[in-house]
């Protein structure tokens, strides 16, 4: 049997959808028995959401003041304490999981599988390397714990309808004082979340300025879509960092991805190739984005985007 | 005064279109341009700036890899590192072994700060920094986009999925550099000449008591499945029609 512990990601109130995708990955592991661990100052509400995920057998909560903010140095030793009962430890390959899980793996003295994208067996996983240009199948030793981060774009979110038992676990633990949370400045927004949105409209360098980038926000709003950006657009200051899509930003898998003025560097394409439908709008007919696009339109984005916006109001 | 250790990994240049070997045993690296991992250049640039502000006295560039990685260390020396150490091995080194090797160097050098790239663009693993911090039992600040040292601690801005997170860590610590931490300087010709005279020590990986035996067995490397070729539409109306047919708008 594979006894799997999935580390929940949340903001104190809401369970992140990345965790539901992790659970789907976990369910594909042969003989899976899935427990979700929720660390927090007051984890009850998040635990209740995790308990509803299909396929989850148990939810354990670890309530402590030091768990109010997700600091890897604080969480990792607690996860190691829980780890004794499990064969697999999974976290989403988000900035949360990428920060935390390697610290857990190193404390356990085991290697980590980053960005698991397919389950080939209880100890066999596929993962992308070289910005997704080479897919490697890795075998982990069955006599050691598997620690992995899960490439969320590769798995659908687990559905609801579950009713897992929730239990509290007390861990004897003195949190290290050497790492202190100060603040988080999240761009508060009513727009859909980029990582989990069904539709995404992204803008690139060709937008030319922060002001011009507004037409991307406008089109996204019209379509009920999240906003993304290429690295070039973020580097140029047209869009904030958390909107970056690609190898070093977010890897996403929306139903519809609209790339506006994005040439399609390989580092960007790796972030979108699981999108179901890709639309590319670019003035350069030779742009590599058209090689992956389902629908390509060559032309001036400053004419096309407003026209598209207008035709969608009808 | 503070000593900063910076990781410098030799990787396939980011402009190279990587190809998988036909026998599935890996990717083709023969005759391919190799460079310093771009995130490591950012890490090194930050270390140099800290030294230039007078907050550190020495910057040591460390690479783990084959003899040829001396080229990337020379680049690091030309950028401004004071000296370099190559931990030599001809085998592929997993992040856990890399972290163990770096820890051995950290202890040997009594380093106060380690700055690594947030990930290497070959294996894209993004593990070494948190693993080193764990083994060292010190704070970690991954995905750092701003760093300020005040006395014995540092204030770090981190690029996280939700936005920007600020944390405070006590030194010694491990930091991983994100894209927007800085823009690395260009190397000038006289610096390349000067770099040839800077010290570069070579230590065998085994001499550090670290095994390169992989914990994970790569059984197959394959190219990704290609997306099927799409169609070009002539105007917005045709695009909207196509999307409507698919129920996407």
C-alpha cells in the first residue's frame, strides 16, 4: 500500500486548488491511501475543505501559532515528524511546495522528484527537464520515502463529495526563531486566479508599456479570464511578477490561453503547453508561438484586441 | 568580515534547443554551447554588490562538475569573484549530493551567506538551496527579488505565487536568487585577463565525503509530445466563430 501525505496549501482561509490537483496525482499512485495535512494557526476551516476532496481518506491538522504563515524552516521539521507513517510525501510545485518540500527531503536524507507530471508506478514518475524539452522517467528506491512536488498543470483538480475524517495532531516542537514572516503584498484582485483559471489572456513585450497593457486587463475582464504575462513584459514592468507564465513563472493549463504580442520563447511555451486551446495574436507570422497555437491571427494587436473585445460584447 | 559563497553551475546555454538522444539515455550535450546557469549569474551579481557595499569581504564561486566547469568558474572570476573552487566529478550530481558538497565547503570556508540560483535551467529541480539550508540547519530565503543586510540579519523580498512576501532571516543563511533580484554585469576583456590569475582550487567530490551515487534512477529520457498543428484565421470574426464553436467564448 502507498500511504501518501499531501501537504495542504492555503492562505489561512481557503484551500488552494493546487492541493486538489496534488490529490489527483496521489490517487494515481497504486494502492493510494491519502491523508492531507493542514498546518495553520487555526486550520479547521481549511481542513473542512480538504475533507471534501474526492479520494482523501483522512485529514490531519497541526494547529500552532508558528504555523500562521508558511515558512519552510518552521514547517519542514514538523512534516518530518509526521512522515514516519507514510511512504510518499507530496506538495504542489508552487512557490510554497518548491520552498518547502526539498527542505523536507533533505531532512529525511532522500532525493526529491520535482514537478512530477505523470505517475508510472508507486515509485516511478515522469518529470520535465530543460524547460520541458526532455521528459525524464525516474525510479525512486522502494525502500525509502518518496518526496515529490507535483506539476499541477498535469493533473485536474480532485472533485468534491468526500467526507474524510478530520483529526488534530499535536507535535512537540519549538519553532526556530531565525526565520520571521514580515508581510505579504498580494495584488488584491477580483479577477480569476492565474494558476487555476479556465481562461487566461496574456500579454507580451509587444504591448510596449504599462498603459498599453491595460487592454489585456480589459479583454480578460470581458472574457472572465485571468491575466498572464511573458517574462519580457514583467521584466519591462508592464505587469507584476506574479503574472509571469513560463519556465520560471507559473505553469498553467487553462481551457483557453490567448497569447497577445508574445513571440513564444521556449521558456514561455513550457508554461502553457498543457492549455487545451491556444490562441496567438502576433504581427510576426514567423513567431514561434504560432507553432503551438490552435488558432493563429497575424496582425496589429492594437487593432485586433479592441475589435475582439467589441465582438465579444455582442 | 563576511564571506559569501556562490554556486555556479555549468549548464547547456539557454539559447540552445535541447535535443534528446535517440536511445533515450539523456540529452545531447556534445558540441553544445555551455554557460553559467543564468540564475547563478544573478546570485553572483548580488554577492558582488554586497561586497562592493562593504558588507562582505570575499566572494567565493563554487562549481560542482567536470573539469570543463573551470570555464564557468573563470567567467565568475571575471565577473568579480575573488576565488573559485571546483568540486570535481564526472558524474551527474543530484541536488541532495550538491547540497552535501556545498555544506562541506561552507564549513571549510566558514561562510556566512550562500547565494544560489533559484533553479538550474538543465534539470529545473529548484532543490539545492532549501536542501543546503536544511542540512546546515539555517534559514532559507528562496525566490529572492530583494535583499537588505542589517547587522546579523537580512530582510528578503520573495517572489511567491500570490505576490511579494517579505521575511526576515538571521545569518548565516541560504538565499536563492530569482530573476528580478538584479541585472548581472557584463564581463569586460581586461577582467577576463585578470581572472586568469585568480586562484581556482580543485577538490574531488569524494574527498568531501560525498557520494555521487544517484538516489533516483533515470530510466528514460524522451522528447515531449508535440501539440497538433493549428490553423491560421484571417480575421477577428473567424477567430470568434472558431472559439464559439468550441464553446470557449
